[in-house]
């Protein structure tokens, strides 16, 4: 999950939950499906939260896909002014 959502801040916090330790891929797409951001992060099992900066994105609706190599999950995120 992510919070805050909707967000008026400069990013969101990803709660890793049941993700395994290692690299995960993050992809953010706009409502047309165009990829606007891609990033790899390293998951530390001792820290289940990861801040994802999104200040380069305009306000609007986006879809964040989190892929740990075993499964992928897409989450709708809303960025407010």
C-alpha cells in the first residue's frame, strides 16, 4: 500500500508489507498508459517503508506498479496541488 493517497506532498511512502528482501522495480504510468517514471529500490526487511519522491510529476492520476520479480501489483495514486 501507499500513503498518503491522495497526496499533496512531494511523494508517497510505499509500505513494503510482504515483499521479500532484494530489488523491486517501480513503474509509474499516467492515465494514458505512458510511462512517466521508473526506478529500482532495494527492500530491507527491517525497514518496511520506503519514500518515493514524485515531485517531478504534475497533479493528476497515476498508476504505480510494484514488481518484486515474483508478483506485480498496480496501485492507483492521486497527486493533488
